[in-house]
């Protein structure tokens, strides 16, 4: 088994690390404090060809694999989660459905603009009555005169309400007889472009973390889109979104490793320069065991995330590993952020120190893209329990 990264993978890691440390780190505190969407950073990510890493070059993508994408997400989150989730939701959730299920016309229409970062993609699955129980979609779309007429609401949607948001791919009930026997409703995925009459984005939520990322409720009221905006066959939406969530979990798991590693980096640097009782606190065994445990757990979690990426790239079933990686890394991120704050003492509670932001940003990693409890259900099911 080869644990070394290829030269191409090393290159993307180095490129994103330099960008994150040089261009994101100096702005992260201010963007978080002022809750400002990172437009300039997204533009630069586009220039670096990072807004469509795993998509073919013929559509304007980076032509990379899942591992390359994971490395980029990990390095961004090591410095700032808001920027990372913007890229992650755009790639895994916004652009991915068009690439996987879109016809050639839909791909030609959307992928070049999404992959360049000129426009952001979003995925609208969650609703007020449908979160973990995502199949309980209430949003409806009925076919009429060559159009889909959409009525309903989505909540907690990332990337839908910025000045550069291009489209959201939503799940909607399009009939009562589901093609999937495990699900009685017919659910389909439909593209809705920003600017479509009847599609409104509400005010951004006031969040615990991810403050510089865009998260809003969406409403659809007599919203009409062309029939051709349907993604794939009518009624395939349930299976499609389960597959998208599997893929998305690898990205969010990469965020967990990145955040945990960033917390460790900060904690180690601080412990080496902070003195107490006449010596750097890094010389105290109680601090050393925290650092040692964090580093060991991070390395193990990282391998799990890379394994999930490798399985996907090898076109094997990756549902189990992706859920394990998501479960493991979300919890690890929360724990490492907490330990990093502890090592900073009182300064860890002060916003000038990045670990304070890391602590707030970590918690959502055990909730978004499927809660820990949902991951446990997916894992248990895959085990045959
Ligand atoms: C900042 C942010 C960004 C987000 N971005 C997006 C996005 O871009 N697109 C999108 O579609 N969604 C997005 N979400 C939604 C997110 O995926 C959901 O919040 C998440 O899946 C949980 O759903 P819920 O909030 O409805 O919680 P619920 O499903 O109501 O869960 C509440 C609690 O009950 C538990 N629970 C539920 N069912 C079971 C069960 N069967 N067994 C055991 N426990 C159970 C859950 O684990 C949880 O602890 C985002 C959320 C946030 C906060």
C-alpha cells in the first residue's frame, strides 16, 4: 500500500496551502467578524482553477480526482472554514448534480460558469419539515404548458443568496408514485436559476460559525422554470440526492481533518511561545499529551478520508467509508478545537486568536451533510445491522 501522494497531488496541496496562508489567513478574522462573503477570495480561487477541481477540463473544470479535491478542501479549512464550505458546497452539492445527472445541454449551459467561479452553485434539499428525513420533501413542482411550476420552501441553503449565485438544484415532489419502492413520493431534481420570478432568497441566518459563508432560507411561489431544467429522469431525485450526499460527505470530512489540523497548528505554535512557571507550556506533560493525542487522531482520520476519496476514484462503493470519515472527522474537529482553546487559556476565548473562530466553526461538522446520528444509521445499514 502506497501512502505517498503523487507529484500532482503534492502540487495541489502546496498551491492551496500557499494560497490559504498567503491570501486567506490575513482576511479570515475580519470576514468572520463583519460576516462578509469572501468575493475577492472566490474570484482568486476561480483564477487558480480551484472552483471545479473534480470536473473534466472540457467543461472548464480542473480535471482532478476526488483526492485532489479533498486536499484542497483540507488545506483551506486548516485556515478558514467559511471559505472552505463555500468551495465545498459549490463543488460537491451545487455543481456535482449538473455534472452527474445533467444532459449535454445543461452541462454546456452551467458547468463552464460554475467551474470558473463566475457563478456559484447551491443544493436545496433541506426544508423546515425535511432535514435528516430528507425524503419528506414538501416542495412541489407540477408540469404545466412546458414548464415546472414550483411552490415550497427550503432552509439552511449555502451559496444561494450571494451576488454571484447562479443556480440552485432543488428536490421537489413531482408526483405521488415514486419510482423508488422504498419511497412513496416521486421526487425529482430541478435547476432553478437565480433571478427566476417567484424564487426568493431570505435574509442570511445569524449563525454560530461559518460567518463569512452564505446560508439562507429560500421560497418558491408560482416559480416557473422550463421543463428542460429537470435533472435526469423524472422521479430519479431520491436516488440522486442520496448519491450527492455520499459525495458531499467526503468533502465535509476533509473539512473536519483540515479544521482539526489547523487547531493543532495553532495550539502547538502557541504552546511553544507561551511561558508559565518559567518555561514554555509545551514542556508540560499535560500539554504534550493533548498535542500528541490530537496529532495521532488527526493522522488516523486523514487516512480514512483519503481512503474514501480513493474508493470513489476507483469507482468502488464508498458509502460506508464516506460516512465513517464524516462521523470520525466531525467529532475530531470539535474535540481538537476545544483542546486548542484550552491550550490557549484565556486567550483562546478571545476572538483575535484563530482558535476561537475554529471552536465556533467546528460544531456544524457534526450536523451538516447528515448529522452524526444519520452517519451512524448509514454505517449500521452498510454493516448489515
Ligand atoms: C450552516 C448550515 C449550512 C447548511 N447548508 C445546507 C445546504 O447547502 N443544503 C441543504 O440542503 N442543507 C443544508 N443544511 C442543512 C443540514 O444538512 C441539516 O441541518 C441537517 O441535515 C440536519 O437536519 P435538521 O436541521 O432538520 O435536523 P433534524 O433532522 O430535525 O434532526 C434533529 C436531531 O434529531 C436527530 N435525528 C433525526 N432523525 C433521527 C433518527 N432517525 N435517529 C436518530 N436521531 C435522529 C438528528 O441527528 C438531530 O440530532 C445546512 C445547515 C446549516 C446549519
